[in-house]
C-alpha cells in the first residue's frame, strides 16, 4: 500500500507551514515576513466559483510544495495558471 505522498511523488512531509488564503493579500505581507507564514493570494482570479477556486488552490499547494516552505512567501494565483511565487524578505 502506498501513502498519498508516495503516490503524488512528493516524498514524506516533514514539516508543516502555516499559510493564509486571502482575497486581500497586501494586508498580510508584513506578517508573512515577521512570522514566516505564507500567503496564497486569490485577488487576481476571475472566477470566484468555490469549486474552481478550491481546485486551483489545491493544485498550487502541490505544485509549489507549500507545506515545506521555511520562510514567508506569497503565491499569487492567476486565472491563466501562470501563478507567481516569491519568498518574502525584510
């Protein structure tokens, strides 16, 4: 029997990262740097259909390995799928 992480090809998850999903990311940027949290920004998504948005967020979490990030970051989701990932610094 394979674990979910083995099936996804991501290996064991050794750490957990706290991140916020928000439609107003600018209000959280300073906290991301101070507390080493992540932000998933949704303000650039045209469709606010909950099912579509949930699938996009889930795919992005896997694609960018967000659970293993060790510092503050922002992942800006884009409707065209060309998301923007950036590690935040002081």
